[in-house]
C-alpha cells in the first residue's frame, strides 16, 4: 500500500472515530420534544397504519392534503423509523439514537471526498485542507440537534443523499455516463423525500459545474439540471395541492409583521445570528420562536447597526470574490465558490425569501451550510497565516485547539438533549423571553408532579405571550386539580376566545363546569369538543361520566362505547361500563364485555378487579379468585382489592384466608372501615 493511500485511510479512520466519540453519549438519550409527536405518537411509525399511508401523510402522521397538515413530506424518513420499530419490535430509544449516530458518521465520511473535490487544484497536497475542514465539520456543536433528536434523522438522511448526489454529479461530469446521471437523479429525489430542502442539491451541482468546466456540454448539463429541479419542485408542490402550511405569529413573528422595514431588519438580524452560531455555537436552543428574537422595528434599535456591519462585510467579500472570479485566478478560487454554494443554497429555503417558514432560527438547517462554512474557515485561516507570515505549526495548533473546544461543547450539549428537563432548562439561559420555553419547562414539571413550579412557569408563559392558549389550558387543568374551578374556568374561556376550535379546551371547560354543577352547559362543551374532534375518546369518557351522574345510563354506556371504539386501551371507560352494568344486575353482559376488554388490556388491574367482583356475585368463586389475585399481582398495594378478596373468601367459607386478606387491607389502609367491620364480625363468629 502506498504511503499516500495509507494516509488517506488514516484520515477516514480519524474522522469516523471522532464522530463516534463526540456523539456516543447520545445513546443514553430518550425521546424528547418533537420526537414524541413525530415518532412515539405517530401511527405511521408504530405500524398502526398500512405502510402505504406514509406516502399519503406528512412527517407528523397527518394527511398531507389536510388544512391541519404541517406539509412536511418526508416518507423515507418515516420509513426508516418504521424499520427501527420492526427490528426492535418496540419504540426503543437506544436503537433510534444508534441509527442517528451511524448516519452522522457516514455523513462525516462522505464529507471527505466532497471536500477533496473542493481542493483538487490545491498545489500543496500536504496542506490537508479537506481533512481539516472535515474535522471541523465533524466536531461542530451546531449538529447536536440533528444527531441527538430522533426527528433530526430526516436531516441526516437528506444530507447523506445530498453529498452522494454531488459526488455522483462529479463522476457524471468526468465520464458523461448515463448511469452516473441516473444515480444523481435517484439521489436528489430520495434526498428530497427525506427532507424538502435537499432539492437545493440541484443548485449546488449547477454552481459546481459552472465553476469547474467551460465546455458546451456544461450548458447541456445545466439545462438538464434546471429541468430536473423544476420537475421535482412541481411534484413536491403537487403532493401538497399547492397549499402551504398554516403558521402562527408565535412561530415566526417577523413573517407576520406589517412593517416592511421591521421585517427586512429582523430577517437580516436573524441571518447574522445564524452566522454567529456557526462561528461560536455557545447559545444553542431547541426553539427560537415567540419572543426569543424580538423584532428589530426601527433603525434606532442598536441591533440594526450590527445588521449594517454584516452587510458591509458581505459586500466587501462578494466584491473581492467576483473580482477573482473574473480575473486570472478563477481556477484556483473555484473552491471558494463551491463552498459558498454549500453555505447559501441549503440555507435559502429557510431564509423567508421565497416562502414563509414556521420558525425563527433552526440549528438543524445549518447542517449542510456548516460544511461549506468549515471549509471557508480553514481556507481563511491559511490565507491569514500566509499573509502575516505565521508559522504553519502555529496555525495547525490553533485549528486543533478550536476542534477540541468544539468537540467538548458538542459532548456537553448532547447532555442537554438526553432528557426533556435538561433540554428545556438549558433553553431558559438562552431565551428567557421565549414563552414556549417556559411552557415546556412547566409541562415537564407537571409530568414530574412538581405542581408549584409548573404553575409558575405556565403563568410566566402567559405573561410573555398573552395569546398562548395551550399554556392557559394546561394551567387551568392544574388549577382544576387544586379545586380552583373559577380561575380555571376564566382561563379556559379566554383560551377559547383565542382559538374557538380548541377541542381540548372545550372538553376541559366541560369538566370544570361539571364540578361547578353546571351540567347542561358542560354537556354542550363536550359536544362542541367532539364536533371539532370527532374521534375524541377522553371527551366521550367524560361525557359518559356526566350522563351517569344524571342517571342517563343508556347514554352513558353509548358514550363509553365510543371512547373504547376510538381507543381500545381506554381502561377507565371499559371499567365504568363494567361497574354500571354490574350495578344494573346485568352480570352476563359484564362477563362478556370484560373478556373483550381484557383482550385489549390484559394488564389492567381495574378490569380484573371488576370481573372478579361480578364472578363472585354469580358464585363462580374459583374464577373470581383468579382475577382478584391477578389484580393484586398488577397492583399489590390496593387495600380495596384485598378487602373484596376477603369478602370472596368469606362467602366461599374460607374464614382463615378471609381474615388474612382483611388484615392485609388494613395494613395498607387502616381507615378501610368495611374491612375492619368484616374482620371483627368474622372473628366474633369464630369465637
């Protein structure tokens, strides 16, 4: 093996190893933030729907033609999630994260041949510009969101295929082979089916061809590329019926501004922040919406000064770049042009120039731009060191120092992405004015039963965004649990004024009104919620409870039947049906329905308990005992279960077992008066 080949292999090995080391700790992660909706709750992922549905639905599992759709069409990404579930037979976060890490390693390895194409005219091959650029790309902390979050896989798949199409296009230029061009088409189409922004691969290939060759064949290839790009764009728009997604002001405030000056200044300030994140990725946040980046409304805003400086720098850079392009140094500066195309074109769809996007800043969209940016940094540092006659060793030390700092920052940031609590808490330091951050911190606190913190954070979210109806809904639920029904009612009514079709708020208002004994209005609220969300099992369950309190038994049963129809695992609805039928003396129906319920919920202690009680009443003691014991096996600390099992043994004329069960019940709950009375009566009879 030649020494040069050995060196290249060693470079690939180094890049792959460093990529693995930087993201190894992500394997400890769970499903966080958008992973819940896009993966965990997505029926297209969990095999709950036919596989062909992934080509009809958006990334979140909603029909792509629906007005509620996010319009993000990424069927190949969903297919990869589905494959994950198929292999592991469950939603195993470790397996999902392992695939993400693998895809990132392959991406970093693909960067090497791409960057070598940037530097193929480099006179001194020992400079290793391609390797150093790839190294900087590999350790860049801006990639943590893409690798650490499962939803980032769409970006990883698209980026891999994007680079593959670029490599294949270079081969097509050199060979003019139809096979290579066919591979380019397949790669670009597949990349676009992973994430829409990958269509910009066509633009990058166009610039690469323009910068590299000056032949007639280049014009022909360019025309074919333009046709390919337009065809893919047309097909993509056709899939979503040429309709864009419906975003809100909170998602992207600048896009909804009526002040043109404010809109332009804010957009340019956001571009500047993106560049700063690439230069020094310290301020990383999972969400930059709402008040994270306040609008730059006037030239008097100090931030507008930075915008002006930013554009002056860009114009100067563009001037010298164009000057070199038109001069004799064109051949040796093609690398800069190609690198700039990698920075510009993949970012363009997120720039709000051509279409309105649903975010302010998204670190994930900087994945491919950071490749061109890394090359420009390395290229610029080398030019700088030559201009000031700095020793090459000193430049290398600086570069490696930057890489070490970036690698440590990447590992540290990965820790934030391990859990939602870490992720949302870390965002408070970066975007304390972001209502969505406070909302998510509150949500995690509520899930962990830290109610005071949750209430405080929800109130802060509403203070920062008085139109935040989801925060109002969640805060109202917490206040309802604390019996503060009036305040909860006020919050829910305000939420419904903001969004009249908010089904969950209608249901929760119905629950609050039920507690305030406003049954008629509560019923209207439940029915309104169902009108906005027809398949709403929780609402049918609560409606059934309302009917039960009003002794409208048939309607209660019908409502609970709807609840289990739309969610067969709704154990509370099943259990209520069994209890009601039992109270009506319809024991056969209880036992038949109970067996059906257990088919969907075999590990529900409540269902086994209800069936056991009915079996005891019809004197099927052995079967009843079996279900009581199964209920206790599933819920061993329930005093009522032991007490009723004691009653079974009492009626079965097994007094010693009955006494044992009554005593166990009282050990768990000394205030269980039924068990205490039965125990005393049984002991007196024995004596």
